C-alpha cells in the first residue's frame, strides 16, 4: 500500500503486491468488457458480469482495476481500429481509401453500437469519453488531416481550405449514412463523397 505509483500510469499497470499477472486473464477481462460495452453500454456494465463472461473471479479483476471506470478506460484504449496508411499517390486516392475503410468499419454492427453508446454516454462518463477521443477518434482524424494538408502542399487542393471543416464533412457523410440510412452503404458511395468534396476544395 505504501509503494509509489507513477503519475499517469494506467490503472491496469499499477501493480499490487501478489501473484504475477496473467496475460490470458487480462485479455479475457478486456474482451469481456468490450463485449458487454457493445451490448449494454457503460451504464449496464458491472464487474460481476465482466467476471462471469471472462471466466474469472471478481477478485481477479479488482486486483488489476480499482473499479468499473478504470477498467473501461483501459478497455477503450484497446478499441483502436486504425485507418489504412495513405500511400501518397494522389489526394483523391488516399481519401477514397480512407473513406471506404470507414464505411466498412461502420457497417460492422458491433463497432457502430460501441461508437453510438460511447457518444450517448459521454456526458455521464467524461473520463471515458476523453480517453475514447484521445486514443481512437483523434488519431483517425489526424490521418485524414495529414492527407488534406499534403494536398495543399502539392497544389492538389486550394491553399485556403479549412482542413477541419473538410474533415468533418467527410466523416459526417459516412456517419449519417451508416447510422441513420435505411439501407446499407452501397458500393461507390465513398467515391461520390470524395468527389463532391474535391469539387469544392480541389485546386482549379
């Protein structure tokens, strides 16, 4: 109890005295947490349910995480679904590959439920939403921003474009269609989104 804890260290890494950690148990607990998060959201998740699904005792979880929110914070850090690395050929090619990847990911019901639940519960769990934004959302946004900035440098895009506005227009086009569309996103939709965007921000 008197051992110092490094500032900023994730809860799962704040080792307590006792038996060595089991990587298999860690994975089972994190996977069970994410599975339950997708099913019922943060409000419906409890340590008892996580323990039952992971096949471990509650004490095993509490030795690693002080409580539910600390467990969720570490689980959220594992939710990374990186976008493909831009190939750097043309801005259109790179944006098309990125938007197509986003369409595919949001076609996954589990991924979409996690996203919707996290956004819906963000006010109740501000630390959780901040971690999700930091580890999942912002790295994905930065990939798209990098492509747009490169397009300005190469002259493919106008020098006066609003990078963030263009970013959110494209992401919004995918989210709105994936979350509220009556039918699955059809082939070719990503290309239409990119081309409509480039018709406005492309260099003429």
